[in-house]
């Protein structure tokens, strides 16, 4: 997880550059420009992180073996979940930057609190084999990776929702469809 989190440097750098610009644009009331710059930032983050995430998802065992050695080939079961989690976290960074720029840190805090609660519940259910005699899933580290993926998916969706409430994105569904189609072709 720490290895994959290094890719968040990309989104963190973009967010650090975007924050003062978004804040200035908000004070001037230029919300449409915030949306345009956010889409551009998302595009750059996606262009850098998505190809790496796709390779990891398609070849998790090979990736784990190359990076960590043959003794850690079993970590390939978790690395694909973590790659998607990191990608979603990277995308959510831009929406959090928007919320910080418009002085809405309470919304960001609430999103992370909800995510933390979901993660704690999922870890409790997915990781151990039993608690107080109640049989659970017992997925161990794979369950922890699944919990992480579900948590970051929720965090991403909540950040997108809060950002959309503030800025009223007009999603270009044709572009999203093209993006999804290109991703599907790349994966196949």
C-alpha cells in the first residue's frame, strides 16, 4: 500500500498547484473556470496514474513478483484492489481541493469520517475469521484491501457529490463513454 501511495504524489502536486488558483477563482465568482481547470487536472492525473493502475490490475502477481520478489507473489491478490483504491483517491484529491478552496473543510471532514466508519465496519467483517464465536469472512489481507477499495470508492463518490452540489458540473457523458470504451479496449 505504501508503494502504491507514492503515485499520490502526482495528485498531491496538482492539488497544491490548483488550490490557490481555485481559491482566487472562487473569490472572483469564476466557478465555470474552476470546473474547466478541475476537468483538466483530472485528465492529467488520469493520464499518468491510470496506465500504471491498469498494468497492476491486469498483472498483479507478476507486478508483486517483480517489485518484491518471488516470496511475495501472494501479495498480488491484494495489489490490484490497492491500485484501484489509489487511483480513486488520486481523483478525489481534486474534488477535495475544490472544497478546501471554497472554505468547506467541514464537508471534507465529514466525508473522511463516513469513510473511516465504513472502513472500520468492513475490516471487522472481512478480515477476522470469527469474533465472539460469530463466523466472519476471514479474508485476511485480501479483505483489508477490499475494505480499502470500498472505502475509497465511497470517499470518491461523496467528494464528487459535494463538489457537484457546489459547482454544478455538466458532465459530458459522451466523453465519459469514450473514456470507458478506451479503458475497456485497453484492458482487453
